């Protein structure tokens, strides 16, 4: 009886997580694209009604938005935070340097198991890119980069990379919406893996830096297309 109850609780937890992820993704897209402007109210009940969910997953989604810097509390209200284009581009520039260091170290330090995991994730992105599965590719793209962070085996670097990625996640997600970006992103990952497999950490670092700066340009182009 207890085992059945535990399984039921796990299923309910998974359902809430999926719902909060759906709400969070919708809100991050709207904020990063400018549909929700800085200062726009983020009311739990209104968002729950709009997305057809209870307030619990909305509350979790808003907590995640706040931790990533996309939402802030002013008085007793939660609103969309002010994030300037210059600030976003500076974050992309910093992320490019951090990820370049990560992939250089990972090239020399990753274990055979980590290399296998990286290749499995990359293989899975082929179907997502081909079918235009934006959400699927976004999740796999996150796994790809975070696998490289962990493969550095440097706790401080992993912590800093994850922290900045969290703040930039919404904009890294939105840039994938630019026409043809999924295929180009995957090709750039191909080039990264080739350098890693050749044991060339310096080339891998240069390619990662270029990959991140290309993502910044894709975001800029996409946002201009929406105006």
C-alpha cells in the first residue's frame, strides 16, 4: 500500500514538474522575445487561468524565473525584470569565454563514459533538428553543454558555468527559433566533437567561442525579425 502511495506521489510530482516547465518555457519565450515587457505583472492566478493549470506549477515557474533574473518582486508584486540588450550580449560574451575554457579542459579530462554520453546526446539531436522539435532540441542542447561542464572535473568552473547558463537560458532558448538555427547549431556541435575526438583542445575552444557568439547573433537577428 505504501509502495503504491509512493509511486502515486512520484507520478504527481512528475506531472507538476512538466506543467511548471511548460509554463516557464512559455513565459521565458514571451519575455526574451519582448512580448512581455519589463514591468509587466506576473500574477499567479491570471497565469494559471491562461495556461489552464493550478497555481502550484505557476508558482514554481515564477520561482525559477526569479532565480534566473527574468522576474523580480517589487513591493508585493512580481513583475518582468529589466534586462537590456547590452546586458544580454555581455552575458553571451562572458558565456563564450567560460564555455571555451570548459571544452578545452573537457577535451583532455573527459572519461570514456562522459564521451559516450556526449555522443549519445548529439546523436539524439539529429531527429529533433530534422523534425523542428524546438523544445526537444532545447533540452538536448542544454544536456550537451552541461555534459561538457561536468567533464572538466573542476567544481568551481562547473558552478560558474551553470550559474551563468541559468541567467542566459531564456535567451539561449529563443535564439534557436531563428530560421534554420537548429540545423546550424547541430553542425557547430559536429565541429566541436570532431576537435574533441582529435584531442585538440585549443581548436575545440575556438569553435565553442564561435558557437556561442553565433548564438548571440542569431538571437539579435531573430528579435529584429519580430519587430
